C-alpha cells in the first residue's frame, strides 16, 4: 500500500512538472522537487511487495525485482535532476522530468494491473482510477509547494500557480467521473456491511472537498493573493490524502475502485 501511494504521488507530481509553464518558475523549485521525488522513489522501492494491493488474476506485467529496479532508476534520475537544476541547466532538467514521469507511470500501472486484466474493461477502469488519483494528489501537492515557493521568489509570475490550480480542478472532476462510473458498475456487488464512515470520507473529503478547494483557490488567485491560495491548497492536500487513503482501504476490501 505504501509503494502504491508513493508511486501515485511521483506520477502526479511529475505530470504537473510536465504541464506547468516551467520557464516561468525558478530553477530552485525543481531542485527541491527532485529531492522530494528521490525520497519517494527510494521509499517505493523498499516497500514494493510488502503489504501489496490485491492484484487482478493473471501474470503481473512486471516482476517485483523489475519494479524495484525502475524505482531505483527513478531515484537516480531524480538525483541527477536535482544537480542539473541546481546548475540551472534547464534542457537536461526537462529530460529528467520526462523520464521520471515515464518510469513512474510504467511502475504504477504494472503494480496494479496484470496481463489478463488489461483485456477487460474492469482492468482498464482500475488503471484509469489509479492515474486520476495520481493527478489529483500531484496537483494538490505540487500546487501547495509552488505556493510556498512564492515566499522566496516574490517576483515570479502567478501563471504557474494558476495553471496548477486549473489542473487540480480538472483532476478533481476526472476523479469524480471515474468514481461515478465505478460506483454504477460495481454498486450491486458492494457488501451491505461496508463502513459508512469510510464511504463518506472517501466522497466528501476525497472528491467534493477538493472541488470546493479548487473554486476557492481560483477566486483567491484573481486577487493575486498567493499566500491565501497556498493555505487553501494545503487544506486540499489534507483532503485528497484522506479521501484517497480511504479509497485505497475500500479497494483492498472490495476489490474495485471507488
């Protein structure tokens, strides 16, 4: 479970690096972000195979050893990326960003899907759920950390934070859509003894809460108040973490995403 959650964070964070206007963000932000991903990659590599999530029937896409190698390679690239961003070498830094996103996406997909499951609609729904979860976690975390970066880079354009806020709203909307599809597909199979508190926490904190955070943050940014927007995004991080951890626990007990 730890490996799955950390890989979700790496995928989401690195995707936000890809889509944000990086030229308008100072290099120091990406240096620190690379160090964060370095730590997450090491944690994922150490915990793969321990307390694993239920894998759909069939052969896994990649073995545990291969997944550990990919996590180690991701950590190495993140280390190199931190060095090149410290030296303000943007082109090599961009290459590191794309490589981290590619490797982490492969690792996350291989962790939750099997060869047989990808031939079914249920398997693809699980993969889509994982990727949408990664997006909402990554958008909330990267947006919040970028908001804090404005305290040291006061002359930086507000456009990068506005872009990440829009992606956070889009990710929350996508997560809502996939959750509704999954609910409609599997609701008849849901046991009657499912804890109501986990379902409520999943939907209120994990989906409705982030949508409200997006609206508030977007309105605050119209006044160019990055500090207040950062505070609201911090709440968004807490809500998304609570909601997605609840969804992960429900997935472990039910066998399908919510």
